[in-house]
């Protein structure tokens, strides 16, 4: 007897929520019941999509509440296959981890994804903003070709901020475009108190779409 299949739906959904999406998707192949439950998994960790056409996989995420993307490449998939991306009515927390490449707003992928999240409350970016691509070409956002952001996000959390001009430009874009933004949390690094003061001053002086938006800076 399959003891797993005998478990209540709530327990199986909880189990699936702890798996990376590729593992959870594989389990859904086992039976129609698992496949149906996979679509209701509330917390998804997406590391990388290797499928040539992940349209069906993306549609299976429509009921997710918390979505964690662990590379810029996964964000790009949502832009490339934007027509197949469903509306994430229940998604309220989106987390993106960038390591080396960084996240560039000049690419339409992030704006495309955010437009599909009408109830998104928190956006977390763990890693460097902008910078250079893997071929060491300067990020194209320097040309000013930002894509517009449209989202009800209220909280923006940024990590590994170093205070460069290009990073400051990215944050400025967030503040100007996200009119519902109430709080921005920035985790920064600085070599001394003088640099801490510069970074803090630069951030606090940025214009904001919502005048009451607060900016919190924490140094590690």
C-alpha cells in the first residue's frame, strides 16, 4: 500500500511546498491527484528551468502564494514565455536571488512578471543589482531604456547594496515607478563611517512616487 497517497490533501501540499519545483513537478507525474495538488502548492522554490518550452509548468504555478526564484535566468523565462505566464492572483511574496550577473531592469522580464501579480505585497532581491553581464558588457540600463514597472508592491527588500551609481539608479527607478511602495529595506556594506554616511544620504535623498515611503538602511 502507498502510505503517501493515503495522506490528506493538506499534508501532501505541505510536503510539496518544501520541494524545489522540478522535484515537485516530477512527483506530480506519479498520479493525477498529485498533479492536481501540485497546482495548489503555496510556496515554490524555482532554481532553474531546463525545459525547451516550460509553458505548462508555468501555468501550474497559478495558485502559488510565495515564489522564490534562485537565478536571473529563471526571471528571464517569465519574459520569454510571457504569453504562457498565468495571472498569479494569490502571489503576495516574490523573492529573487542574484549571484554574479545581477538583476537588470532594462530587461523586460521582471516588469512582465510583476504585471502578472496583481496582489503582490513584498518584493525581495537577494544579491547585486545591475552591473555587468557574463561577457563583461556594461549593463544596457545605463542608456536609460528602463521598462516601466507596474505593481501594488508595498515592501521592497534589497541585499548586498554597495552604493554604486548604477545600483542607485536602479533603486531610483523602483521608487519612481512603484507608487504603492511604503517601505524600502536596504542591506548595504561599507568600509568606514564616511562611506556609510554617503550611502545613507544618497538613498534618503532619492525622489519617491509615494511621499510617505520610508527607506531603512542596515549595514553588515
